[in-house]
C-alpha cells in the first residue's frame, strides 16, 4: 500500500494536528499536521484510550552527533596515552651528542639535539688560521772590491786580481823619502798606472779609470831613506 499522505474526505471536520490512526494502514498511526497527512508513521500505541501526541518526533542528528563526538574523544585520549608511553621519559628524552674532531687549523664542534622526534643539527663556523705574510727582504748591494797592499822602502807586492773598472787609490807614506809607485799588470806589456809620486810623509788619493780585469801588483820605488813605510788601498768606485 502506498505511504503517500492523503487528505480527509470533503465535508468531514479536520482533526487537530497530532498522531491519528492511519486511514490506510490498520495498526499504524500517521501524523496529521492540521492540513494533510504527512509521511511520518509509527505503530499504534497498545491498549485502548491511547492519547494522541500533539507534536511529531523530530528526527534530530544531535544524539548521533554526540555519540560520534564522544567516540572520537575517547579514541584521541587513547592515542595520546600511547604516544606519551612511547615518547615520554624523566628528562623528556632530550638527547644531545657532540662530536669534536681536532684539526691543526681550528676546533669544530657539531652538536645534534633530538627532542620528541625532531632532530636539530648545529654546525659552528670553522675559523681558518690567520695567514702570515713574510716580509720581503731586499738583499744588500754587493760589496765593493777593495785591495790593501803595504811595504817598506822599494818593493814589489805579491800579485792580486782586479775585476776591472774604475778605482780610487789611497796612499800613505811615513818618513822623509821620495817615492814613486805604479800599478802594473803581471801579463807584461805597457800597462803603467801611477799610484803616487812625491816626497813624504804624505797621504792622498788618486783615481784610476778603465782598468782591465786581470792580475796586477804594486811596484814601489823609494829613496834615499830605506825606512820609508807605505800603504796603498785600492777601492772600487
């Protein structure tokens, strides 16, 4: 039989809103909203003298929502308890480990901190050793060539070498004597370079230019006093 609500027959008084016997389904009650029959049904109340209910039972989701919310809250409490049992400890399981490698340049410390499943790694900056710049040392200029020869009276010095160039000759004679000296080459030939001539005691300088490199000696002539001591210093200019 169809559950489609129907209206009372014309000419009959309209019943008040409420639950009334279903005119099409014996043993069932249907709700009358004051104008027409609705689609809401329920079993007939047992026993005679059943009283009509003024309002229909509203189908509300509040009770069902409360059950769902209560179940979700209980499940959440259970999950929180399990997580706390697994992750909890007296010190909140804060574990810190440090690895400290040693290098000659600097010390680097890497620290790893684990807090409730989250890991944080801190890497400090490594400082490079300072760079040392060695000062530039300028080598000293090469020393000047210098030869010192000395004697008593007339004499020839042992041979010595000159690398060649220009020279300053400083001479000194002690005693009253005539003197005359030359710078001669041991290779022979005409190579006469006067280093001084006159009468002592005396001290002075003379210059020699464009001397060729080679082996030389001092040829000193003095007179008449044989005790006349002398010194000749040849310095490169």
